[in-house]
C-alpha cells in the first residue's frame, strides 16, 4: 500500500516516529529498517522510499502511552536502549525502528517460546539484540549490554520496580538517561488499588529519577500505566537500594 | 582498595585493574562465534581459559579479585587458587567505563550464537520436547478436522476437473492422517517418559496437552484440581452451566460414562491427576496403579448411581 509522502509527518523530537491523519484519528507509524514479512500482522506502507509500520496502541503499550499523551522520553535515533521483558518482539521491533540503523536495542526475555520468536525476528532486524536472560539478574547479561541511553521495561512482576532500579543502576549511562516503565498494576498485588500501586511506584522511582506525569493506558491496556522520566545523580551515588526481592516460592495448590 | 574486575565484553574476557594497563588483559573466547559461545557457556561451569587463569594468578597478592557474573565466582576461585567474589554495581560500572567499547560485527555474531545455544540447550530437555509435540499434535488434529469437514461438503462434479482433484486430495488427507498417527506415537513415548503417572492415569495425549497448557510439568504440579480441570477450556466456568470443557474431558475413560456423569468424573479425575502430576514433577514415585484403581472404582460408583 502506498500513501502520499506528505501524509507521514515526523514528530519533532523523534524523526523516526511519524503521525498520520486518518479518518477521525491520528495514527502513529514508525520508520523501519527491518524486512518484510510483518512481525505481528501490522500494516506496512511505503513513502519516499522508506518503509513505515503502523504502531498500534492496542498492541503496544508504548504506542498507547504516546496516544494518551506521554510526555516523557522515548527511544530516539542513534540511542542504545535496554528492553526488559521483550517477549515475542511486538513492541521491541518498534523500539528498534525508533532508534534506527545507528541505534541498538538489547532485548531481554526469559521465557523460551517467546524468545524463540524474538531470535528469529532479530535475524531480520539488524538493530535488535536478543538476550535470553532473567531481568532479576542484570549481571547475567553484562557481557552483551553496554551503558545505555534508556531502559524500557514491561515485566509483569510484583517487584518490577525493584528489578527496574537494579538494571538502571547498572546499565544507564549517567544522569539524564531515560526510563520508561509499563506498570501492570494487576501483577503487583491484590492488596492495593491500581492508584496506590502507581503512587508507590512513583515514590520508589522518584528517589532516583525526575519523573514525568504517569499516563493511564486505558482503554487500550486495562490497569496499565506508563511511568518514567530521566535519571538523577542519586541513582549513581549508590543511594538507591538495588537488590530485587526474591519472589516467595509458590506452594502447590496456589491458584 | 579498588579490586581487579574479571568481566566479558563481547567474545573476550578481560581483567580490568584500577591502576593497571590499558587496554586490559584480554583473552579471546574463541575464533568463531559458535566456539566463543560454547566457551562462554562453560564459564558458569568453572571452565576458564588458561591465559585468563594465568592473568588472575599473576595479580598481586593484596589485590582483591571480583567477577562480573556471580556464576563465575566459584569456578574462578578454584581455578586461580585465590578468593573471588561478585563485583558490586559500582565496581562493575567503574571497570566498564574504562573499556573502549566500539562494538564490532563479531559482537553481534557472538550474541546471536550465545542466544541460539542457550535456546537450544533449554529446548532440548524432554519436558520441552513433550510440550512442543503436544502443541504440534493439537494443531495437526485441528487441521485434519478442517480437512475432513471440507471433504464432507465437497462435491466432485463428474465430468469436470473437480473429479480428478478429489482423489488427489483424499490421498493427501490419508498421508496427513498417517503423519498424525506417527506424531501420536512420538507424543505417547514422550509423555510416558516425562510424566509416567499422569500418562497412565488420563492417557498420554491428554497428559501431553495438560503439561503444554500449564507450560511446564512443575507449573502443572503447582496447580490445584479445579484449575487443572479448567486447563484448555476457552470459556469461563459459570454457576449455571458448570465448568466448561477442558482438556481433561477427553481423558481415557470418559466415554464409559453417560453424559450426565461426566462432570463428576472430571472433578474426581482432576483430583487424581494433580496427585499424579506432583509425583511426576517431584518424587517420581510410582503411584499410577493406586490412582488407576481409585479412578476405576469411581467410575463404577458413578455408573451405579440412579439419578
């Protein structure tokens, strides 16, 4: 499908993210340098000799955040990002698009079957580096991840904030580096409401980061929020406790 | 004092000393990416390349040695004959900042080789093989069902090209059935090996499907019986209609019972299946015969029931 080149308007701070006016809404597209076929059935379009892929808010939390007004940092051209919880690569492929051919994405995933698809994807997406690893043990992939400009985390775990902090302390390049976390409040415990979880996460992250306003991802992803901002000196002065808590061992019969 | 840090940067092992030389002592893990990936995996087993061990031994006695990856600590300490501990975040950051990190193409080739190797090692376990076979069998069964239904209302109009098409299609379908039978054979063998108790109790096919639906045998063992009964059902249980049809509904002796009794049987069978799965996942005891006896007793009981 081809669209008029004028239709793709790059966003100001991220030239590889384009917005397109269609019918009653504005769509987001990313400029890609991966190759066909599509990763998860997303639409492709070609304009000005470049390939673009539709960035659907219903499929990707990052896109949903942008549609709902996320003002914080996003991956941009030439940056090196660490993606925790990359799964099959749906959003990771877009992050790779956004950092472009001069950037890279280190995609960490610990489940085998999604990782198999991520690995297959990485073979045709040059900027995507697949890593089979547990985000709870950030040292396990230090061999493959240099200091990064930003971290994107989408791990549905009760102690996700602690995990993210541990990774940030080790891998973020320095003050001013970016952090974007997709918070799944349903995974954080039934004892508190979604709002309470978000506030607690903001408190814990606020020690080391200048946070941007959190964005609620409803109706695209119920109970999810996008939280994040830029790192301050505090993260690198060792003031932040960075040991992720061990999940309590599950006993048989727990449903 | 600032310790010496042993870390890896791509397919190279390095020893970075605070006051030490730049570039730091480097030891290549292998000439080709697969070789480097193989040697990288061995580090966790304590098998370190000779030159690196020499370099660590050669460090001054007062220096502390730290390793980037906690899995290397024990093996390295043993090989080098000196105490080694895990590097702190600060130590690791400091060491990495002194490196000249221009990642070349061999870094990506190494990363992909390590990823492939780790994936293959993990997928080679019998449990993963069972899950893969069960999923494959599920897909194949669905495909066969679709083909059979399509064949049912296909009209091979005589005197047209369709007439020549029909037998070719039928032959293809028979081939597919044979392939399915072969796959079932493999699945049965795999299930008997991985979960013998469960396979004897509900049948190998269902056992495979249950493990696949749970993701792994330990995951299945952690479930309670109501959850196991629901595995594989697409619909939510309702107070009116009861729990819907999960994988368990296709268990081995379900057909011996009238439809009205099958729910009760499924419930009892789920309880027995949980015991079987737990035995298979942990103790590996042989409880199959006892569970089968209970199962059969329950079937008789249900058959005798009047209402």
